[in-house]
């Protein structure tokens, strides 16, 4: 099982970005090579948070150091999340180019962190970087509903519209596109939909909507989907398995009344979730 190079944010307290995905992937037996784009004391939603973004050149330096010791030859995938600035994204693409030189079969999973709930919350230039630079190079892309609409310019209100928008993303380069936390016209009030589009078709997974909103669940899902998909390239199975694992963690978080993902408490459920969800072919 090859390693995943994960280039995204890091927080000292809590579980978002690399602080969410590294432990989860390691718990499932996957080696992770984390490169941090920022280091914050906590998620920026907390009062009094501190920290800074790292210079994009540091990413290239870290990856060059990994290459110097031969670590990239065993790297099967790159995962990117929150980047901070477009220049950081360019550094990540440079890292992927080097990974592909050492391992031509390596894949790139792009979580295009742009915004949510109708609001862009990243720096100017970052959304355009994802649309124009990252998408053509990505193997997998995983927007939320707002990001899916922004990247495609298409409506995402119905199941058919969501599939059409995901297929539009795939036409830009990615082999697989999926969206999480969809609230479509036919989504029950107590549920959330996830839809994946791949060369072999499109599927939906529906999960119960838990009475909690936590940071990092999307980061965790992107990492787990990549981990699952790399095993057998089965997009429907990867969606259902990742959904079950993330649901187990979020359910444990809700039960604990916690604000941060209860990854440590829920690690057994993450590895072997008791509740599974069947993918429905669309």
C-alpha cells in the first residue's frame, strides 16, 4: 500500500486539514507524508487564533527533500486541500509533477476548497487556480455543492443537475468527481446526499443528517475516498465506504457533545463502522 502525499493546512488544536487526515489514514494502514500549507493554533473560527501561511517555496523544498531520500517512488497519490494562496497551488502541482516522474501511476485528488453556503472565503486567485490549473491535472475532484456550482457555472438543485455538473467537471480532466453534503429537491430534511460520477456511471449515497456541524469532515472524507478508491478504482464502493467511516466519526462527535471531530475516541468505529450505506445507481 503506497503512501499519500498530503499538502494542506495544519492546526495545533483540533482536527482539520492534515490534523484530520494523517491519523485517520494511518489508522487504516496507509502511510502519509504531510506537508503543511499553514500552521494555525486552531481553526480560524475560534477567537484569538494565531499562526501563518508558509511560503510556497517551502513546499517545493520539503518535496525535494523527500525525493532526495527516495520517498516519492513509493508515493501513490497526492491529496490537496486548503492552499491559502494560488502560488501554493502551483507549488503543489510542481510536487505532483515530480511524484509522477518517480511513480507514473500516481494520482492526484483535489479538494477544491473555495467556500461554502454562498460565500467564497479564500484569497483572490485561488478559485481560478482550481478551475483553470488544478482541474485539468486532477484524477479525483471533490467539491461541495457551492464549489460545484462555482466551478461549472451550472445549477445544482436537482439530482440530474448535480450529475450534469459533476460530468462537466470530469470533462475538464478528472476521471472521478463527487460532491458531498448535497441538499437537493428530493433530499429528505433529515438526510444528506453524496453523488459520484465516474466513467462507469453515477451513484448516490444517502446518509442521515446528524444534529451537528463540525469542521474537518470534508477534509476527512476526501482523504478516505482517495484511500478507498486507490484500492480498486471502484467509485461507488469508495463513496459508500468513506461515507460510513465519516458518519461513524461525526456520530461519535455528536454523542460526545464535542466541537472537534472525535477521531481518537471513534478510531475503532472509523476502522470498522457499524452502519453501512448502499450506493444507488443513478
